[in-house]
C-alpha cells in the first residue's frame, strides 16, 4: 500500500526522499503557526529559531503538499530520513487530505504529518505564541546548521504563493521581518 506524507513547512520545497507523486492540497481544522522552536536546523540551543507547526483551528484549512511513496524500500528510507530531520517534532498525526475546496470528499485518507505539540514534556522546544514583533525579531536574527531562519520564512512564503495559498500569518511575519532587515535592526544579544 502506498504511503502519503503531508508537508506544510520546509517539506513543501525540499522533500529529501524519493517519491512517486506530489499533490497540492490541504487538511481541515488546522492552521500553520511559527510556534515551534528550532535548535537543530534554523537556530541553536543558545539562540533558537522558529519553524512551523500545526495548531487546531476550527473552520480553517492548512495548504501544503502530499507526497506518495509506493515501494516498501522507499517508504523505509523516507521514514528513516524524516525521523532524523523532523526529530524536534514530537507527534505524528494522520489526516484526510483534500485537493478540491468545493468537495467534501477527501482525495486521500491517513496522510501522515509531523507536528510539534504544545506539550512541553515531549516537546521541549515548543515556544508558542508571542507578539508578532517578537517572533519576527527572533526569525530575523536566528541562524542554524540549515541556514538563516529568515530564509526558511521567505522560502515558505514563496512556495505558498506558488501553490496558490495565501497564508496571512506567514505573509504578516515575512513583511515584519523585511521591515526589521530594512531598518538594520538585527542585533544578536
Ligand atoms: C513540514 O514541512 O511538514 C514540517 C515542518 C518543517 O520541517 O518545516
């Protein structure tokens, strides 16, 4: 049986594993939020960055992509790779995935995704909400082994436009970070 993986953050533009198909679509009842701390990719333990996780949000949808992996061999390789890459995300969740906003019937069921939960016992890096200026300042400043945190945000913004998704949280944050950079306010304390 084919396995499907839903990506709503960096997985949108960088799968990093072999896949046989890629669908653009959305899951229901969740929104994308920059509430997950990153000390291994886009920040460091001393200065964590922020990456996206999913937050329950009634009536909302989160757009992203679903990757189909057919063979058992490719499935094992993908999971082995993702368990390392997504290791700061403490939950795996399974969703219905829709490709057609006008249809109530999902295109796929049981699409797996990684979530950084709000439980500090299992997700010590969870940061949660903060004023937009604070989140933007953190993103403008943080940098980790995978590169500057702001590149993650700007890349996500670009990829979401490409798949036809207008995500207000991402756009607002990206605009705020651009303002900070324009003003030359990035000073690491
Ligand atoms: C994802 O892309 O689905 C998870 C979050 C990330 O790795 O950016």
